[in-house]
């Protein structure tokens, strides 16, 4: 709440995902938001960012007590429908994210890469809030083209910013969700990795805020990670990765 209030008061230059601004928060009524491109430094002279991990090992099941297995299977098919399943129904795979086509969103170009949400006049907040409150059907499965450009205000500005300043510099990273660990490997990760992540985040914040000096404490920082078991965690991931490659 504090961050959002300061952003609306014009006291911020950078923000993280989750801070929402509307047209009314800018003097000229036009959204002025962008996405920061990857930076370079004395250690890295190439602009690059790790691409989004599209892989998941999540699954779903229909209980044997379900009264509507046939209807559910028809709904699951819609998860992968790139065309309208029945003319006039407004049902595509995107319906689970944006709602019914023609009622809650429409395409705005022939290539079907741009869309616009249909927001009622009485709604006075972010279009993204409306999407989650009234339109979106939550789901974790199926096909969804995340490159559709649409929405209004903050959401649209962010998408255009991704296309201009993030996607050109994206590099593929191995999706760790595909790895399968042995009982011993999972035990090492479970017992050590969470504390390591917490320590890394704590020190990152201190370095950014200037509370700690990287030059003075870097060796101590690395030694602390080794004592916490970072080498064991890396070995567990490496072993699982080697099995995957075989």
C-alpha cells in the first residue's frame, strides 16, 4: 500500500510487478509506463534475460465421485481450442484466462494477436483487477498464448514493454520443473535450499540498499553459502540433470 501510494504521488522511478497505476494517476491522462531492458556492467557486456519457464509438471484428475465426467472432458478439450469450439459460443482456450469472447474481450486485428477487454462504464479501477475479479477462470492446464497483446492502461503498457525491452534479449534456460530427484537428493534440497534462498535474498537487499559492502563482505558471503550447503544443493541438481540428459 505504501509503494502504490508513493507511485501515484509521482515519487517513484522504478517499481515491481504488482504496483498498479491507472490513466487518472497521470496528469495528462495517458499511461507512461515501460519495462526496464536488461543492463550491462563491467562483468557482463551483453544484454540478456532468462526466458520465462513454460514447463510444468502439474497434473489434474477427475474424482470417481464426479457426477459430470463427460462434461468435464468436453471442458478440458476447450483448454486446447485455438478456434471457437461452437460458432457464437465465444469459447476458445483463452476463455479460461480472459472470459467469453464477444462478452468480455474481442480481437482487434486480423492476426488475432491483439485483443481488448470489454470493461463496463461503472468500473473505476484497473482493467487487470476487473479481469481477475469478473472474467478469469482460474486454471493451470491447457494452451494459452501469452503473447496476445491487450487490456488497457498498466496491463497494456507492461505487455508492450516486454515485447520491446525483454523478449529481444531473452535466452533459454533449462526448465528445472522437468527434473526428478531421488529421495536423498530431495532431502538435501528440502533441508538446505530454503534457508540458502532466504539468506541470498537478505544479502541482496543489504547490498542494494548499501547496508553491506560487496567489496568488504563478498568472501564472507560466499563462505557462508558453502557452510549452509550450497555445494550439496548444486550437486543434487547436477545429478538430476545428468540423469535427464541420459
